[in-house]
C-alpha cells in the first residue's frame, strides 16, 4: 500500500517501486513518495516549475543536431557549402522539435541528450524536457502512465500521425530540493500508481544496505 484516499487503499506493483538514494542526514529522513522521483535536473532554468495536467512523450533518441561519427570529418573548399551543412543541421533540429510540440506533450522524457535550441523551443511552449533518463525508468513510467516509447523521423510527417502517438498522462509534475539535490516528482500516474522510496543515510554503504533490506521485506 502506498497511500490511502477516502478510506480506499491504493496499491501498486512491486516492480513499480523505485529506490532513490540521496546521501545525507539520517535514516529517519527516508520517506515513501506517492509518485515517481527523477533524480535528474531539468535541461533549462526557463522551464516552468510546475506542470498540471501532464502529457508525457517518451523518446529513445537524440534531440540534438546531427553530428559526424567518430573518425569522420567533412572538408570543403567552399565556405557556402559549410554554411549549407550547418543550416541543414539546424533545420533538422527545428523540424524534430516542432514535431514533438505538435504531438501535444508538455513533458518530454528521453534516454539521450537535448540540444539548447530544442530546450528553448520547449520552454517557449510551456513544456519541460528531461534528458538522460535510464531506459529502465522510462519503461516503468511509460507502463504506469499509459504511454509508449515513440521515434520521430527527420522529415515532415502527416498530421494524421500525431493522434496515433500514445502519450502518458499524470496529474502533476513539480520540482523539489532534497538535501541540496534537485529532483523532479511525477505524481498521479494514469494506470498504475507508482511509488518511489527516497532513502537517506550518512554513507552510500548504509543506503545500499537499507535498499537490500527493504527489497527482502517487500518480497516476503
């Protein structure tokens, strides 16, 4: 049981419980949070501090300009050709960012990076972008919120494609500071109420022992 509302107990799956380890203070500061805690900072300070309701887009791709692979380089004697290459990179990023905005999402979770220009576009439209989310956490949140991991192409896509995108839904997203560590809390998942245990302790070894003890106790 993770919470109780109007006399009704709310349960969640054991796999949906996530452990967040934050060093500092004592064990008595550990708590169970009704929602997912992302120990990741936002990519831009211009993002809104709170979003409600939340429409989540799950992406497993880079939201950055195209870059050359390691060991390859582009050479040209014409400056105009270099400018055309740079312009094409920016056009690709602008097209990708606009596709994400047109999907209707106001929270973008990706396992890879987000370019500064894309962050500026998201902030201008009242959306929040979060990068470097682990694939395991992305799948957990997607299952709990009723979403699906989506891939976007570089070229323009038909408007009929956007309604087919499965966006996750939650009640609210807000930022909180725990012992100097800024975390994002996603509360009110659509399908499965998820819970995150914020574990505190003076040393990392002690926090790991607490996590192992809790896993043993939950699986009894």
